[in-house]
C-alpha cells in the first residue's frame, strides 16, 4: 500500500506531457503508472486533469536570513515559495549578516533557518576576495555553488576583479564546484553613473542607460573565457538580454561548462515598466526592450537558459523611495518568489504558445542539474523526491498585496493578471499548500546537499 497516489493528472516532463498516476512512498516517487490502474493507498488525491509539474527549484533567491529579517525571513520567504510552486530554494549568501563566507557562518546560518523553512533549501556559498581559503570547506559542508559579482554590489558584499575570479575558479575546479557570477562590467557602470550624475536632475532613463547591454555582455564573455581556459564550471546569473544568451549558447556548443539563468521579470516586463513606474521595477541588470523579451524566450525554449530563477530581492517600501535615496540609491531588486511560476506560465504558455515542457526544464530539471541535486530533485521520476505542483491551467488570477506571504507585501508583480496557477504544492509527498493557501508545517523543509548525479 502506497502512502499517497496522485491520480488523473497530466504529468509535465521536460520532453512530454502524459497522463499518469504518481505513487508516493516514504517521501519518494515509488511508481508512475498508467491512468486507471487499480492501486491501494492511504490517501488518494484526484487532481481532475490538472497539470502535475515537478516541484520548481528557485536557482536565485535572497531570503535575507539571518541579519536582514525586516526585509524577509525563512518563514515568510519559504511560505511564499511554496504558494508559488517552488519546493526547493537555492538561497544566496549576501543580504545575510554576516555573509555566508566560511564554515562557522555556514553552521550558524543552518541552525538559525532550519526551524523555520516550509520547503527544502540549498545554500549558495559566498565568493569574495577574503574567503578563498574557505571555499573547499564550504563545498564540503554542502554549498551547491558560489556567488560572485563582477559588477557593483551592495556594501555588505565584495566585487571581484577578473584576476581574482581566475584564482577562485582555479580553487573551485579542484573540488568540482560551480561559481555563479553577476555579470555587469564594473567600470562601465560606475563611469556611466558618474556621467549621469553630472546632470542637475536624473530620470529613470539615466538609470537604464547606466547599465547598458554591452556591460552585461563584456562581463559574461570574460567569465566564459576564464571557464574555457581553466575548464571550470560557471553559471551566469539573471541574463536579461538575448545577446548575452547567444554568447552563452555559443560557449555551450563549444564545450564550455556554462549554465545560464534568466528570471521571470525579464520574461514578463520591459524597460517601459521602469520608465512608467520607477523604483518598484528597478533591478540589475535592468529590464530591457520588448523585442529583447520576445527573443529571450527563444533561449529558454532551446535550453540555453536552463534556469528561471526569481532573484527574489525584497526590501521595505522606504528603501525604494526615490525622494529619499534618489534614482541611483533606491533599492534595486524585485520581490518575486511567489509570483514567478504563474507569471512565466501565463506569459510563456498561455500568451506565447510555448509548450509547458519548457517550464519543467527551466524551473526544475535545469536548476537541479546545474546545482548538482538532480536525482533527488528536478523531475517526476521513480526514486526522486515526491516534490509535485498541481497546476490549474484555467485558473485566472490577479496578484494583490494581500495575497503575498512576504514580510513586506510590495512587488512589481502586484497588479499583474494572468491564467494558470499552482493550487497545491507537495514537498516529499507532504501537502504544503492547498487551494493556494499555506497548510504546511514550519521546519518541515530540509537542507539539501549536492548529489553529484
């Protein structure tokens, strides 16, 4: 007798959609059988023809815990993730106090967040100019990748030079670890900001102009060349433009171990949203023109961009204040972990006609493979964790502040309307959200290390 059978669903795999029943035992997928097969189970869940996606994996989230809990914390952030269909969150090392840069900090962070997580989670390790000696230790403790900035970063973290990145990659190669990079050229951005600030008054076009595509492209190409030369593993975070995606694609075709990630906001919004709404839509790299959005989707479809992360970067409303901080000082980042899956389904599958399999690849399989947890996470296959998202393809929605589980209920996604919604999320066979509402237990989420499968 199985613990659970999910029946009458349409399973969305990375290569096909098929009708099946999913059998769960001890938190794992024990069998996938033809619909109508007679089965005995302690609980049967009839999903009535809805899609069943593998649990989404957020490759890029800033949960701000510990240290900046007034922006977000594990309880609120993982609750929002669960409601949004994310069953595993790969948490960034910055916007933590202190940043996750050595083994002692790792242990303290794990002990602090473990009692509060509703879904499973992984850690990015820090990659800064003062922790090269700690990289192997962090890898051994279970960090799935290491995050660095080539472009400007907030005061709690450090930008690396290309020379420092080279040394770091040499170290990480020895333990088969992947480094992720925020790729925007530091010198271009800082110079363009200085040029803009010579004016008596700045506007949002000045902000967009200060972070041109060429800055993102140059930094990406530099990291790719390091990876090519050193035969190292790299991950390009939050790709905003198809020119950058094309550079990644060409490198992949030439055997470079580079994975690419974009985010829901780069697939749903444009630079016009920044010009119209200001700081609420401020992020880095910035939102791009409408034509770039359309072409970026093609790189998700062909697998070049194998991850769609949220880059959830929450803040208090006061930190977004243009009056207080100015255009260049206002907080740059979007709160998005709860809204990304529904947004990209509506924008990609409903509006643009893409097959839902591309989301199984970019939300689940791709991140799992990039971060070394495939085999445990990332697909609906026998032996994998029973991380499942029941998805109502006909459910209409509008994102409102009251619907958000964040500490600060502000988001650029508020007001967005669409079709297709996660209605039930299961983590290791346990229902964590039902009818779009949190029902799981705080502390149920588990820390996940690399499986190297």
